[in-house]
C-alpha cells in the first residue's frame, strides 16, 4: 500500500481522527478507489491543456500519446511555474512523494489554477516485487492505476528491445571478427529485463560452441537501469535522441579507446524502436487533473526523474507544472537540479519537500523500519522529542534545496497515528530553516487536503530565487564528485579504489570529463552508509567503481553495494495479484 499501510485497508485521515480523538474508519484500497472513479474522456483532459485532438494519439480509451509537434503549437505561450517534489531521506516504506505530487496538482484546481502533473512510469519489477506501484494512493492517484502500473503504452518494452538489440549487435560484432577490437574484458554493455530476477545478475553467454557466439561473462540489469531509459528521459527531440543513442559506449579496446553504438551500426535501428516511446503519455488523476507520464530511469544510478520532453511540453500548458524527483533531496532532487535542468535549460521556481512524522522518528536512530512489516508500536506513541532529534535530516535536506537557490516548502504528509505536537515540531524545524510549511491530508481528502500546500507553493513561486548548479561543466570529475559529497552528503572526504581511479583516467582520456556526475548510492541515508541516520557529518565517501553513461550524458560513481538488478523478497506482491472472472485485476495494492 502507498504511504506504508501494511494491511488491505488503510484508515481515513479525516476530522479529529488525525490526532486519535475517535476510532479510525474503514478505508477502501487504492485499487477499489481507482476502479470506482469517473474517468473523463481524453479530449476533455487535452482541452484543459489547450491542445486539440490532432496532437493526441489514443492508446485505448484512457491513455494517449502526445505528438512532439505539440511543442511548436504551445511554446509561444507564457510558461507556468516549475515545481519539483522531493523529500527527506525516506524509510523503506516511502514517505508519499507521488501521492503528494498528485494531491498538489489536484489542489491547484481548488484554488483556481491549472495544475499539471509530470511523473515517471513505474517499473513492473518493483510492482510485482515489494515496493508496489507508483500511481499515488488513496484519493490522490493517477488513473487507471492498473494501466499505469502494468505496461502503459509499452514504452518500457521498447526500451528493453532497443537496449537488447544493441547487446545482440555487440555480440554479433564479436562473432563476425571484431573489426573494432573490443576487448572482451572491457565490454560494459549488458542486457536488461523489466523483472526483478537476481539469478540473472551475473551470467556467462556464448556457451555451446563456435556457432553460438563468443563466450564471455556478462549479466542483466533491470530496464529502469538501462542507459537507453536514462537518455530517453534526457533527450530534447528525436534528433537529440538519435545522437545520444549513437554516443552510447559499449566497451573499450585494449588501448582503452571507447567503442560506440554508432560504430557498431545499431543507433539508427534503436531510434526506430523508440520512435513512439519518445512521446509523453497523457493520463489523468482521480479529480481529472491532467498528468504526463513518461520514462522511468532508475532512482539509484540514473536521474530518477521523468522526461525533459514532458516538462518542456508541460510548462507551456499550465499555470503550475508539478514534477517529482526520486528518493530524498540528496538523490533525485540533486540530479534534477544538476543534470535534468542542465540539459533542459529550465529553472525551478520552488521545491516541495515531503516529510512524515514516522520517518523523522526513524532518523532519531531509535527505531527500525522494515518494508512489509508493521511499524514498531512504540513508534506510534506521541513523542515530539524524537521528531526533533530526527529533524536534523529535515534541516539538512532543506539546506540541500537552498544550496541550489530554490525556495523550499515542507509538506507534512499526515498519518492517522500522528499527533499535533509532532506536527508542531516539524513546523518549528522547517520555519527555523526559512521554509514554508503545510499539513496535508490528500491521501484521504484528495486535492482539498492539499489546498494549504498549494497556497504555500504559489507564495514560494512568487519569491525571487537564484537557481544555480552545484558545479560548473569545466570542473574535473573528482571536483564534481567532491562538491556533491561535501555539500549535499556532509562528507569530509572522498576516497577512491584503484579500479575507480583507473576508470576515471580512462574517461578523462576519452574526453568525458565535461559531463555531470550522478552518484549511485543508498537512498536510505544522506551518506553512503544506509545505517547512518539523521544528518551524518565527517564521514568518508568511498567510491568503489565509476561507470559512464555517455549517451545519457553523465558519469556515475558507485558507492557501496548498489544493485542494478533487484531480487524478489520472501513475499513478493506477485503472489497476491490475480484476474477475476469478469476480467478485473485484483490484489494490485
């Protein structure tokens, strides 16, 4: 369940229930709410955005692709305000960023503004795993949530096909004589699949004899971790997409010279496969607010943000474009500021930082939160002191937003087990840092529950900000890594393994030093160690290896034991999902 509810029913955050003055009332599941919704015709949703039927290509009755030609139709309009939704460092349960993003977009209509939502498409791996989907929750969802969480318009499958075509072409090049001189131990291009399957992390391919290819060690990543997904999210046009595909580095020669997809001869065919996937998907929320759903780059090793194209379209179609960045402000928001905005040329007007009582208590270091298990009972007791102790994380994440010159707004995502004193503690911390604060009940109340937040966002957007990047393109790769590590993570120093140093030397020699960095690390701590809660300082960031996504346009240092192919847990969501005799999906959250 979204927001960490562990049973088949949540509880309504209504009236005095919020602070425990009455008994909670039974609340329908997300799927029950979504299936009972009234879905507006796509033409009405497009009309809210000021685009006609000639710019939408329906995929069934409830989803449509928006043609890229629409950009020329709308780019002369005055752009709206650009708002990114991020969070404090989350627990394994998540703190409701997507739900808050949906609630805020819906709330804009309640205050007479045109709100537009821009989100990533969820991966089916986590949908059938333990995390669940990414449609929001309660009365703040994108619908139909079954379509969103399962296939949508097939963009993930197109990315998988394009990526694996290049994999096949690389191995065919080896089989046909390897004219480019690829070193077998320096091939970096693997295969992908949109399924959590740990058994495929490391494989040996080409077994069976001479006619079955050249034997070598390789492996699979999840599709969301594909560089093709990352570059699709950062492409600004079809021409730009084609160029980025050609720049993909698949490996190196014995002399450490990069070999690209263009040299392999595959980039054009990959672009053809992605011809429709580059177009944003148009959907709607429970309150018929328009939503652009597009791309789904991994939050740990890629940008963790929806597409540049969706944002460049959307900013000219609304008063407020609400987009979400994955994980905490040290992760998705940092990459939003320093990678996505660097590519798009767009400047955010405000940042919403989602905070919960439970996560701040967890950051006190006194509680253990485990995905799929109930919260410790003592964690639900009134304890503003623990909130204040864990509030160091909130203060640091506000600082991380301010470090980029953007106005912060703290959204307290309210739960039925919260207490007024605990909300007051969060407000005290946030206001001391110069942030606006709003308590939100959008899970139970939809857009009406985020009206206070909407007013705060409008006020923040009217402030003059000084958005800037954390580092310049001209800085060295190590200087860029140090800037993020010390300023955003609170590290005292950065250390590199011998492998990481060798890889950095290779990238510098190939002319890649101008690229931004995307540090792959745990999302459960501001540091690189998931056990360090709150706002740790004085630690050393250990970089064990450095990989390159040249087509996407960034270098990604890897900290700790990062997995690019997840595994299924003991009780995966797939066990509970089925289809009813009437064709309805059941058990999907």
